[in-house]
C-alpha cells in the first residue's frame, strides 16, 4: 500500500497539469472570437439617430418624429475621411452615368459682351435753337407759319413792328447826319465824338438783331423802316411756333423752336449688371421697324451718372448721323451695343453654378465618382459664361449637369459630419415614452 502511493501522486499531477493546459487552450480558442465579435459590434453601433425630415435634429436613442417616421441611424462608417472636405460625395460610376452627369474644365478665356436693348430717338439738344425777339412789338407778317417746315440759315421768318426799333433807327440817322456835319471839323475831339456816336448807334441796331441788309439800306437811303425782319439763326426743322400774325410779343415769347436733325440722339436703358461692360465710344448698331432693312451705326456718347428709380436701369445716350432725315424723334429702335471691354480671366459655364442665395458654389471632380463642393466668388457674366475671381484654379474639372442631385447628397453628408463633431450640437430632447419603447425593442 505504501509502495503504490508515490505512483498515484505522480499520475495525479500529470493529469492535472495536462487538464489545465487543455483548458487554457480551449478557453483562449473560445473567447478570442467572442472578443472580436464584441469589438465589431461596438464598431457597428450607431453614433446617433437623425431626423429623416430635418438632418440638423438628432437623438441619442432610436425614436420617431412627429409624423411617426423612424429616425435614421448614423454609424461610424458614415464619417467622412479626414482628408476629404466636408460634404464630399462618393458615387458609384454606374450611378454617375445613369444620372447624366457632365463635366467641363476650368480655363482662361477672353470674355466679351453684347448688350441688346431698346431706345428712343430724340433731338440733339446741342442743335436746338429757340428764337425770341430782342424787342417788344407786334408781328406783322409771317413767311414761315407751319411746324415741320424746313428752313435754312439766314432765311427770313417774319417781320415785327417795334417802337423801340423805330427810335433806334432815328438815333442812327441823326448820328450819321451829325458825323457828316462834323467830319471836316479842325478839332479832332469833335470828329472823334461824332464818329463814336455813329458806331454806338450802329452797335445798338445789331444787338437788337436788325439784319445786315436793313442796316445797309438805312445807311444808304436814310429811310426809317417800320418793320424789322427776323431771320433764322440756323438750318433745321420748325418744331414749334409760339406766336401768330398780329400777336403782341415780348423778349420772353418763344416765336420759333428750330431743330437741326442732321444728327440725332438715341436714349436707351441698360441693366446694372451690364454697366461694367460698356464705356463711351463703344460701337452701336440700330434698327427700326419703320425703316426695314437699314442698319444705322453710331457710338455711345454718354453714360448718365444716376439710375432710374422705377426701372432700376441706367440711361445711356447714343449719337447717330441723320443726313437723310430718316430718323425721326420719338421713334423706337432696337439697339445693339458692342462693348469694347474684354477680360482675360477664368471662366466657367453659368449652369455649373449652384446659387443657394447666400453663396455660389460648384462641384469639383476630385476623382472618378468623387465630388467636392467648393464655394466660389463670381465676377462678370456674358453669353452664358461667368468669370471666377476666387475658389477655382485653371485645369480643375467641375460638374455642369445633374449637380443639384449631387448637391443634395453633399448637404446631407455635410450635416452628418457636423453632427459627428458638432461645434454647437442641436439635439431634440427625446420623448421618455419613445425611449422606453426603444429600450424594449433593444431587449
């Protein structure tokens, strides 16, 4: 009995050591996959839940919104890469093709612009003459008594009787007689005084617009003329007649308004966004319905320094030659202004811009199927092309169609990124009843 005890103890020790090794091996083999599964489960655990109708509202637990819709779980895998800009979207290439996404390259180009508007023909203000008598009197006869008549420079228009003119003629005749009597005087001062009196009387007649031929007749025959002839100071068209035969007139009476239509003005309105393009001297073409087949060419003469309050447009003045007198005031015309202003700048198609009201942005292609939203600063626009001042570089590729579908997904990604790392998170307080229901569902 005593001899078998050492053998039994040895066998017991060997069995215990082997069993312990086997148990340890079995435990390690059985628990390692369990730990990995627990870690994987933690990675797949939702970070939070997002309102399906308003991505800015989140909840730490699964709940329903006011319409009974389940909040959407957001997982760690939904977090964008650190190297990607916020809102970057990755889309399968097949989906991109099905969406009809088209792209273009940002490039430098010379941008010009053509402004099309309507205008109104008007008188050239520098070529309008308003004729007033220099004396008070009565109109005796009118040689031109119809508006629209053509008159030439120095053409006789009417005759007027004025007592003042009669007196002035008498003074001139007396000065002439006095000069004849004293021109042989041995006293030089007397001769000079008589001569100065003649000159002053003659100058008074000229200032009263007595025509040269009447002054010559008066000097030759010493006969006083009852009526004064008034001649046209310029060639043109009689636009208005302010007095008739027998009417009493004063220096404040406008007898005639005569306009020279050999050159005309045209007033046109341009919008504020077209103002940076135009400048004085730009070539202008004009067409009128009343003169079919004719194209009139002129130039932009003046840009008015104020905007029209009602139309929010800026008035410009155009000048045209009108030697054939085809252009008539108050006619309407179609105007084309060829702006000489040209820009060498980065340009993109206007349809590529997403205008959100606060800022303009585009979608930049980072790689196939990867799109990054980029805020840009735009400049002048012309014929469907817009200049880019900031935000893009030459050679970059941007989306020109279906960008609104991509932008919608980009906004959701951007909202998700802000929820994962919120600066000022906005969280909807959970409903206790919904929390309780959610916990029961997890159980």
